[in-house]
């Protein structure tokens, strides 16, 4: 997680996010299940909200660790 946050440039609350992860992990390494998805959606879709909703529906919690836009479809 720290290595992914380290590549983010600009002021996007990186230090605050790392502190929150430290609280979640409790200072130790934990293993999390991961799901990789390919989603075809409109430009108004919020992927982080989708990840959160899927986690809630599964009863486990969820978040988007990495989001990559491959295409923009013009209508």
C-alpha cells in the first residue's frame, strides 16, 4: 500500500492515508482477499463507491486499491 501511495504526486493527503492504514493494519501485516475486475461503464460511475458497495454486500468491506481507465467511449 505504501509503495502505491508513494507514486502519487501532488497533495492528496498521502500522510493522512498512510496513518489510517497503520491504524487498520495495527502495525502488522495482514492478508486480504483481492478481486480484480474489468468494468465497462459510463463516465459518471464512481469505481470507489462500487468497490465499497460490493464489500458491504459481501459483508466484508471493500475498497479500490488501484483504478485504471482504459478507454473513453464517446456517445
